C-alpha cells in the first residue's frame, strides 16, 4: 500500500535523536559515573543497542526499496538498494557481535584468540580490521561529510534533494536529503574535541568524556536510517509507470 504524500520522515528521528543521544550521555555523567557506565557504555548500553536498532531499521528500508525497484528508471537502483541492505545487516551484526552479548554464548576458541576483545565478530580481528572496520567507517564518514554536510550547501535548490526516480542517472536520486544534516554533523565532529584537546596536551573535561567512537557509530547508523527511510517514503509516494524489468 502506498504511503500518502503527506507522510514524511518524523522530525524526532532526524532532528532530535542526534543531539539527544549526546545530551543523554552528558546527563548520565551529571548523575554519576556509575550511572553513565551502567546505562550508556558497553555492549549492552543504550548507545550501542540504539545503533543496532537503527541499522536494522535501515536494512528493512533498503529491502523495501529494493522490492519497489521497478518504479525506478535507473537499473542501478536495485543493486544499490541491495548493497545498502547487506551493508546495514553486516554493520548491525558486527555491532551486536551477532547476538553474543544478548544470548551469552561463548566465542569459539579460534576466533577468541584472534579477536582483540575476545568477541564473536570480524572487525576486531587484527588482519581484517582495516577492511571491515577502518575502511567502512572512513567511507561512511566521507559520505556523511560530502553527501550529508556539503551536499545541502552545494545543492541549494529544494528540488535537488527530492529523488527523481524517473531519471536514468543515479545523481538524480542518490544524494542524501537535507534532513540527514544533524546526523552527518554529529558523525563528522563528535571525535574532534578529544583529538584537539589531546593534541594540545590537555585533558578532556569530565562531561565531554563520553564514548566518542560508539557515538560516532550511532551517528553513522542514524545517517543511514534517515537516508534510506527518506528514500523509501519518497519512492512510495512516487506514482510512475512500471519500467518492466527486474534490476
């Protein structure tokens, strides 16, 4: 069933969730370090689990968009949506260590010996870390910077951010919308204060000493979720003819 044209990505998701996660961590530290550690940090903390939930939502949105690929003129849309779904699924699985911390099963000995944190995942393996952790993180950060932050500035017309699924070229539908800006801003800047202060030989203030790495992963997951949800809503609102092929 098509989504009515009045439907949009909810404001609380794209506008409030990014700053809200930072404020929640600062608020927890105001209460006390034990509260912060209990509720915010670690594999069962709010930040980590929120990241997994967002990535699952993003994966579902990408799969739903893939099912509607006949509405899009570009034959690259189907493969693009499928790659996005697989990427979000892998990202979510790795963040959750494939359910290990929820279900409590032990890491196989061979993996535990190679894993820097003794967890059931691949991105903490010293040999695979560059390809499965650093490279994807850097590419997503670049996408947030170029597509999420600079895109709305360089592409000033509102129409430039509404996907044109009737166009053959990918540049007409692939750009992130302006509503990705808050998540992109957080993803690009969250690690900068600590790096700047540490570079100056100064200590990070207590209230700002939050888990910047986990928060960045949360922001990247939010960026993907807002991007893919906006694409799905726009695609469901779109009323084209079927192009009669399967991508």
